[in-house]
């Protein structure tokens, strides 16, 4: 027998409703971690085999469902987008405008100058990849010159 559901009958009803309205496989999988053990008396390890995930994932999905961190409740994971806000969007726009004007006069051959300026303005030590992502976010492209070195251009 599966672990007893802490959310009661309303959680089971919500899970059944989510099964019917699931848009993604992740939504369906999450709902099934509630419905299968409750409706059919299947253990969590057996539920994991049926759904095709590990037992730890079944427990994690059940917990996520019961705490309300569900896709049907407009929950969004913490991944994606900007990791740290070293500069506000306004400051970032001001910073990139300065380098846009420098790029219009001639291509920026290396990222070192931009990176050093970024660290000076943000007052945070950061890897060059932070500046790479910033420049890509603002429409810059990294290209190769004739001699094979990197050249940054505004697209």
C-alpha cells in the first residue's frame, strides 16, 4: 500500500483534474504520482516503475504537488534567466550603450576591456561568461576574423 496522502480528498480531486487538463508530460507525471497510489493502492516504488522515474522523483513530485508548486498553479522553476543581478536592467542598458558606441567606431577585438569595465562598474568579480551572456542578451554576436581571433559585432 502506498503512503497515505496528507492532502486528503481535495488533493486527490485536484490530481485527477490535473490528469484531465495536463498540457505537458511533467504535469501528467506529477498528477499520476498522487492518483496511482491513492486509487490503486500501489506502492511508491511500483508507481516509480509505472511512470518511468526513480522513487526519489516520485516523492519529490508528490511533495511539489502537495505544497502547491505545480505547473497548473503557474509555478515556475528557479532556473533560467539571469542568475544574479550584478547590475539593474537600467544600469546594464547604460553600460551596453557605451560599448555600442565604441563598437560603431570599430569592432571590439577582445572581451578583456569590456569585462574589466563590467567588473569595475558592478564592483563584483565575475567570469567572462557573464559578459558573454550580457552581450548576447543585447544583440551582440561573436564572430571569427580572418586570422581566427574572436570579434564582437552588433547584429
